[in-house]
C-alpha cells in the first residue's frame, strides 16, 4: 500500500491526514499532499456538517473534538474506526447493522470489518487501500441475498429476526394474495447467482407505477431518484450500493398499499425508529448505567419496545467497559447517528425524545461561549 496515515501528533481533531509515500508519486511528491499524489486532508465530520470549516461546527462537535485533544496518541486501528464512521449514512446498507459493526470495533479497539457504510467518507478508506471493486461488489451481492432471505421468511410467515426481516415485514404488512404474488416475483429475481440490477430495477419500478405508488415516483428525493440512478448507470462505473436497496424498499412500501399520503412517512419510519433505538442505547452506555426510565413510542412499525431493549443490551455488550478512547469514539458515533442526513431540517421521531441524546446535549452545553 503506497499511502499511510500521518503521525497522529500532527493531525488536528476532527480531521485525518494521509501521505503518499509510494514510488508512483510524481517527482517531489513523496510524503507530500499536493496535486498528483494520493495524499490529502479529510474532514471526519462531513457526513453531519457538510462543512469543512471548523468555525461552523456546533458545540457538540467542538466538545467531542476537545475530548480528542485530551487523549494520548491513538492507534491506527482507532483512527481507522473513526474514518469508517465518517462514511456512515443511514440510507446505505448495512444500516442499522453498520452501527453494530462500529460498536463491536470500538469495544475491541480494532478495525476488523472494513465494510462500506456510505458514500460520504470522500474516499478516505479507499485511499488507504480498502473498499476495492471486488469487496464493493461482494457487499452488494450480500445485501441482495439478505433481502431474498427476508422475503422468503415473509412468504412463509416465519418470525422476523434481524433488521432486514423487520423492514420487509413492516413495509408489507399483513399478507394477502397480491402481496404474495409480488414477493414471489421479487424472490425469483433476487435469487439468481448473479442477480441483474436491471431486472431488479424494472420489477420494482413497475410495482411502484401502480396507482397507489405514484407519489413515490414523483418525489424528488430518495427513494424515487434511485430508479433514475440505476436506469442511467453505465457498466464501467461503480454501482451506488444504496440504490439497489432503495428501489427494493420503495417497491415493498408501495406493495404494502398504504394511503398515498402515508407512503413516504412509512418509508422514513424504518430509519427513524432505528435511529431512536440505537441512539438511546449508545447514550445510556455513555451515561454509565441502563436507562432508569425507558420511554418508547406507543405505536411503532419496525422496532418494538422489546427490540429496542435488546438493541440496548447488545450494544452495551459490544462496547464493554468504558475508557477514554472508547468514550470519545462512542460520542463521535452518537453524534453521527443523531445528525447524519439531517440537513433537510425536518422534524424526526428522535426530536420528541430528548433523553435519547441527553449525554451529548449536556456535553455541548459545557462548551464555553466563543
């Protein structure tokens, strides 16, 4: 590998720096960050701030950066875990299991599962030799196979066990002949050894063209825009990993046959319920004790109160005994989970549960005024 992380003592909090020291670098570019080299400076908060200017970052981010300043030297594993977190996108598979992966890595202090978690890391891990085309394609196929397995569970009406199962069951609702017919068609397309993205896209698009699905296709954001991405995709370009899951999700919601004005609401609900559950779990670990009063919405579609408690127990087990580095990484994760993809400024489920991020809010309030 021709790139390496710059010595930690030279890296400002909230950023990462990579040097190109390979023989391919142009003359005079070895161990430098200039055009023509692979070196660069990456903002690790881009996926929640969309700003490279630290002066614009909020008090919670600034307080977490202060935590980092007080740490002794971080290992490369700790820095790679943080870099992976900077990729995180709640619209990208394997969400929400991406949060489980990060908590496992924080707990053991080792960057051990280098899966792609989103497109917002701006190629930092790619620059360091991770996420090559083969691993990206393998992850895409794994996502498709996971959907096929969950759909088969729905077809047989066996018990859901993982987040994709709950997404499929919650999106489709109670089975009927029309739903079962579509599920069988989708399973047949997804179950090929090498499923064709074009076949998946056509089947799901046709399903969303049903009269009740028109609001999805007319919506200018996700998931409708993903149909366009897939239809215009050129074979020589990398396939956006989130697109396949997005078009499948769109077709599942349309097949669930909700009222037209509730289609997008139910689409967003899966991630919002999971964001609330996972944020609550990380927050309670940072507080150092299980939540004394666990408040949960009266009615949920994808994450029950019991499932939220299981998520809390699972993440607590992954994270293990607290130390300063774990606390900093968990704080970064809580902020990322809470604020990723929130630039639309729309009210979400977590906004009605301030106790789910109380540790983070208190941390930000301790920051002195500028």
